[in-house]
């Protein structure tokens, strides 16, 4: 063997870097093997960096002594037959063990000439994913690393280019289960949590499942009985009334339909009370008779119950008009109320309205502020008796004009309104304001937690002030962040415009985000609750994109709905090589991997339907795995593949019938499986497929108004689709939802068209629309199977 210097010179000459060379010469065995390779096997051969690395690998793997017939291996490295480390390892293994050494057998062992093309590699990976689709759908991205590991062991993929694996599997996961969403995040967190606690909590009671009620804003709330009071003696009666239970209320104004944001308020108020074993009122805040309508009362009641909540009592602020009036007189008598004759404009000026229209100027008391109790009482009673017209007089709270908070600048408690009221008729000419009513009715109803959104933060001061000056029990108002959804409009006025201009089908059009619309679209209430639970409750506003909401809905539907086969654009298929009476029964589980759903049977006969897009006459290529000349396709759960014979077309070239053969003697696995429906499939009059109603994330911001942002193609109506006959069973058993295990958000629903929901394999999630009848099926797409990447 040469001296160290000679070795260094040799190694650097062939292109091995200095550091590596130093390392190599330290190991005598490796250095001498490498010297031998370079001076005997490959003398004078130029090697690139990759080849040099492989040659070094041969030297390193020569541990058991000289490799017999080593030049077979090294020459293949030089000529490009061996390109990977795996090939070297397998080749070395063969040469050490084979006796006699056979050149052809060596080539096989080392994978020479067996490299899989990129396309074949992708096809093999796709096959593996299809075979494991149930598990992938269930475990989602958490099983990706495992699947990748398993793929590397698949014999057919032994000589596949390693660099293709990861991108291919990533793309397939995206295609099959959509992008990562809440489910993928939640699972990770859940796994972590028990670990952290395991050590400390091993002797404690098992922790209850964490939820929006046990952590964050709601988790930090006080216990009933701990509401701070100016007059603590008031707590005795309060605690007797509640029996120590949590009392909350959901106080909608009956002046519009509820929307997605309200579902957070409902979940917070009803859900928190339920979670704590307490009670929640549904209180209609009907102090503004001009805006109220019967439909809103009914719709609100309906939505609360749809979300799975039962009000402890349904009350109305107007139930308390007499009590409120008495307290208004008490306010005056205690010196904290006065009748003010200022106009709205004068009132603003007293509150510091500056010439430029902004507040912040000097505040001053008006002349009405300093009247006697008697005079105020007389005038207030005159207000009550209709002696003043609208805007001529108000009752104001005598608060603190020096306070920095506008909520303390003598708020209006009562105003004159010349409007009959839904419930009290003509009895009242004056109506209390929100600021006067809300805290007092909370107090009457013994509310322990008056939970509202953060716009009311400043109101907390006036809320407490009023309870205190009237010496009534003071409930604790606490504020949490609103839920906003972007890419849509929620305001009543804007939705009314969309309805009036005929842009949508009504207030419950499935493209809107009123709760009526969301229900009609087929979204299960449990999906909304668990979505809100995932977001958690904090004091900041949550802004959510429509796609995120949809993704949560998709995840919920995936776990809870049966699967059916539906073809949107059916084309008839005839099997040429079977008899007319050919029939095979196939049984398909409603949800693979979940026995709780049961299964249905379909009859596969000479005639059936597939989607027109699943067959073509051009030969198959890398991207097209479905039915094509020379490329058979699998039909879900049908034992054998079918191969294309020909496509029959009408005079216009439109396909009318596809002729196939049933490949009874073939066991070859198809590249993919497609959905089909049998000859006795049910016809669907309309399938309505939706895209977002607006083009941008912020329709309000459009310079030409939000209507200019409307997406003209947000609803596509497909006529003539077909669904397998088992829809009838799904209808009869509706809602055929299986509860989510261990979830506190499983909601029992009243059956209706909207509860007839299912996943149409390879198509999307659907339900029957409210327009659907027994002889005219109409369906809504609830959400697509995967997130729509081409949204913009
Ligand atoms: P909008 O202004 O959207 O019409 P609102 O506040 O006038 O809503 P109300 O009927 O007064 O509607 O609302 C009833 C309850 O619902 C209130 O306690 C309110 O704070 C709450 N709420 C309304 N919108 C949201 C939202 N986006 N997120 C959370 N809670 C909301
Ligand atoms: Mg309101």
C-alpha cells in the first residue's frame, strides 16, 4: 500500500475534497480498498461527484475483505448502470454471497436496468394509496409518514427514483383528502395534552375533555354567587333564586334572521349554562317595536332548537315593561333621572360634539338637568300618557358628565315612540332603551353571567351604575370576541338587497350565512358547534374565511355521513360480453370502516351508468387513470374491471352509450376505481352546486358597492344526474348521522330534507334541498370533497 501522502495525492486527483480525503486515509482498510478500485478497476476513468460517492461507498462496504468480482460493480458505477446507494448495497450483498457469481443474476440483484420511470412510480404509489384509502381518510395526515415508510418497502417500488415519492404522495393526499385543516391540527394537540399531564395527574381523577367551556374566556369565569356587588346583602335573594346554578341568557333583537355570528353567542350562552348544569333564557329584546316582525321570533326560536338547545324559559323584555316603568320612577325619585327636552342635536352638543362633527369638545349640562323630582315625575308621567310627540322628550339618566366614558354622559332611558307593540299593543307610548332595559332585565332574571360581545365593554360601567343606583342585584357582565366571517355579507340591509334584486333565492339561499341558509344547505348543527369549539372563546374578534368554515364542515361530514354513488352527467354503459339477464349483487358499506352505518346492496347488470367524464376515446396517459382504450377501469366494489369496446355517438357526436366488456378472467388491479349507478338509479331533477357568492374576501370594500363583487357563476344547476336507489333508505332513516365519538357536540335533529345528507363518492357532500319533493329530487352541494384550490 502506498504512503499516506501518495494516497492523499491520488484521492485529491480524482476529485475527492480535502476534508473527506483526510478522513479516508485515516481508515486503512477503506483507504486501501479505494486505492485498489481507483488504480485497478477504474484506472484513468473520470468520475463525477455522484459516482465518486458511490465508489467510496463500495470501499466502505468492503469491510468483510475484498469483494469478489468487485469490478462488476465498479464498472457499472462508471457506466451509469448503478446510480443509487441502494443499488450498491444490494450489489455488494450479492457479490459476497453468490457462488458462482453470474453476471445476469448480479444485474437483477443490483437493479441494473430496472429503474422505474417517474410515471410508473407515480402509478404504483397511486395504487397503494387507493388500496389504503379508508385508513388514509380516517387517519388523514397523521398517517402520511407511515405510508411513506411502507411505500419504500413495496417490492414493485424497489427501484423507483426516491425523489419522486414525497411529492407524489403529497399530491395524492391533497387530491384525496384535501389540504390540512382543523382535524389535522386538533389531533396533534390532543396527543400532546395527555402526555404533559400524565405524570402529575396519575393519581387524580381523569380530566374531563377540554372544550371552549372549560378553558379560555369561559373557563376563567367566576362561579355563580361570586358576582361583585355594591350592596352585598342583595346576593342572598339572588343565590336563593338560582340555587347556586349558572344562569345566562341569549338576548336577540327580533329584527332580523340570525347569522353565523349569532351561533357563537348561542353556543356561548346556552352551551356554557348546559356545561355547568345551569339554565339559559331565550330573551327577545323587543324594546324597539318598529323593527319587529313575527317571522323573526319564529325563526330565532327554530334556530336555537336546531342547534340543539332548549331555553329554560322564553321571555321578552316587554314582559317587564311595568317593572321597568316603576324603576324609571324610582330613578327619578332617587335624583338620578330627569326628563330632557333637548333635540338630538342639542343632546350631542352637550356631550361635546365639535363643529367638525367629532366628539371631544367641552361637555355641559342642559337646562333640564336641574329640575325638581316632582317636576320630573310629572313630566315623565306626561310622557307615558302621550302628552309629548316623538323626539320631544326623553328620560335621561343623571350620570357623570366629567367621566371619560361616553356611556356615562347621561344616557337616554326612555323615549317616546308612536308605535304599537307586538305584545303590548297600544298600551305604551314610551319605550325603554337597551341601556336601561338590558341590565335590569338581567337582574330580574337572576342572570349570573351576562355574556355579550366586546362592543359592550364600555357599557359595563353604565350597566353597573344603573343597577347600583336602583339598588337591585347587579349581574356580572363579561365580554367576549365576536365571530366574523369574511367573503360574505351578514347585515340585514345588504342581504335584503341581494334578495330583492333576485341575486339569491331568499334569506335562506344556501350561499348565504344566515343560520336558515346554513341549515338549508345541509350543514349539520353539530358541525357548527364543534367549529366554534375549535375556535375557542377569547376576548378578541375571530375573523374566519368562508373556506375555513367549509373545511370544518367537511371534516364533520366526513365522520358522520353515509356514502352513496351519484353521477352528475350520466352516460349509459352496456356490457357486450354478458347475457341480457346477467346480474351480480354487490354489497357496499355506507361508510367503509364504520360498521355502525350498515350497508346496502346494489345489482350490477348488463346496463348501468357512469359519469361521462370518466370515459374517453383518446388513449390513456400519465394523468388519466379512468376508462380509455387499452385501459380498463374498476367500478366501486364490482369484482372485475370493465374494458372499453367503443363509444356510440349520436348524429351530433354526443356520446349516447358506452360499450364495454366485463373482464371476468382478469384479476389485474385497475389504475383506479370510479363510481357507477345501477340501471334502477333514481333521477335527480336538479343538483345545485355552489361557489362563493362573492369574488373577494371583502365585498363591502368594492368601490362600486358590494353588489359589484357578486360572482355571477356562484350557482350551477345540473339537470339529469342519477343517484343509486339506496338514497331512499337514507331518506327513510334520515338523519342517518352517526355521532362523533366522545364529542359533546352531537345534536339530535328533526328529520327534514336538509338532514338527508350523504357523501357522493368522488363528487362532494350533498343534501336534499327544501324544494325537493318525492317526484322531483333537488339537491344542494353542502361542500366539495376537497378544498377548492381554484377559488380565486
Ligand atoms: P347584527 O348587528 O349582526 O344584526 P346584533 O348584535 O344586532 O347583530 P342581536 O340580535 O342584538 O344582533 O344579537 C343577539 C346576541 O348575539 C347579542 O348578545 C350579540 O352580542 C350576539 N352577536 C351578534 N353578532 C355576533 C357575532 N358576530 N359574534 C358573536 N356574537 C354575536
Ligand atoms: Mg343588536
